C-alpha cells in the first residue's frame, strides 16, 4: 500500500497482511482455533510513528502511514486548540474515543483514524504526562508530512517539524512544541526515541473479539513468529485503534481465505522456479519451451498470456534466435519475485 492509498483501505490492508503472516506460519489447525483467548491482559497502545520493521515483504510503515483528508488550515487549528485544552482542561480532551477538538476541525476523518493518528495522552483524564504536548506535536507533524504538501521536513534528535506550503511550521523545534510556551518539557536529544516509542495511554481491556484472539494467539506461539512478531503485534494494536473498539470483519474474512490463497501462490512460485531451471538446462530450445508451457499453463498464466510474454508462436523452433533465452529468463525472474511477495518469506 502506498502513501497515497485511500483511508478506507487501511483496515483491510492491515487485516490481509496479518492474515497472510498467520497463514504462512507453522501453526497447526488446532493451534489456529483455540477454545478461548489465553492472554486477556495484554497492554494495548498506539504503535510508534516511525518504524523499520517489516510485515512480510513490505515495510510496516507503509501500512500505517495512510494520509487523512486535511482541508486548509484545519490541522494547524486542531493542533493549537488541542495543545491549549491539554494544558488547561485535560479531562475534556477525549470524547467517544478520540480528541474532542477534532470533531469540529477534522470532522471528515473517521473516529478510528483520529484515535490512531492522535493518541490519548498518558495520564488522561487526570494530570497528563510531562511529554504529552511534545508527543502530540510529533503526531500532528507526522500527519501533516504524510497528508499535505510540505516544503521542508526537519528531523533530528531535537527536532521534528514540517514547513507547510503557506510557510506555517508544525511540530517540535529545539525539543519543544512550536509556539506553545505553556509546555515547558524539553525533549532535546530525545525526539528520535519518542518517534520510535508506542504512543499515549495504555489499556489492558480485552474486547474478546477477533483482534484480541489473534493477538493472544501471536503471544502464545511467539516462537513461530520470530521474524514478524513485533510488526504483527503493532499491526494488531493498530487495528484495535483504527476500528475504535468495534469488530473487524475484514480480519475474519482474510483469516478464512488467506491459507488457500497462500497455498495457490506457493504452487505458482514452485512452477516458475521449475520453468527457470528448465531454461538453464542443456537441451534444445524447442523442448525447453514445451516443458515450461506445460508447467506454467494454466496454473500460473493462460495460453494468451504465455504467447504474449514468453513466446508468441505455438510452433517452437529447435533453436531460438540469440538473446531470446535471456529475455525469457528475465520475464520469469520478474514473475518469480512478484509471486514470492504474495506467497510469503518462506516460499
């Protein structure tokens, strides 16, 4: 999923990636279907703003950085109003799971998206944590960076802010929220660490749904998810906030279809590998083409696609023209790479 993917697809894309990772694991059918949720006290926190983790073959960041719709100065107004409310009356900050100030300035974004993009600060509804203003400013700057035209991004140990097209700066400069003197906490030297930390208030409430079940299963069998464990844990927590405590039918759907799709994808990977191996064997080109057609059609492609991408004529020559074998190998190698992304890292 690209930076410019539609917000509506974010939950579905995350659910599909999670399901594929579970399908690719070595869990038995019995292990996949536990009678009860074993871990009911796991902490749920909004994932970090930045991460280098991979979820399957893709960067986790690509699933998390879906832009929101931002109109005019709405984001700047929301940032300033929220910083004031956080300082003056923190108990009024959250309503129905997301920032109350967003209901006016960012009302066209979904509540779950708002809850994910802008976390409930630690300490709410009482005295907020000292770094609450800094963390919120980092969240707003990151949202601007992925959602709006910016002319500059400054990111280092003491700064993380963007300069918008109108010249307005949003974020943290020299360790402090820009133009917010009421917040005296200074995060100089800490900004990069804060960007990579889970955000906001942590809750141990279990909703006993598909997301909670999948996360419990992940922790019960953490040894079988060594490569993807942290990315999957963050992805499932992201789903919890994006759905704002509601059910996630997409996760149920993809959990059911992913194993079958995965098996088909891996069969196709094996077929293309066989075809590549055949093209490098010491035999007449005619027999190579006959062999790879039998392997690839119809499992990987239909006859029309084979004629278009591999060899145009059904009448195979005993020896092809110079360079033709290398072109076919290049096509097959590209196809193999594409299929491996769908089949998972162990294909």
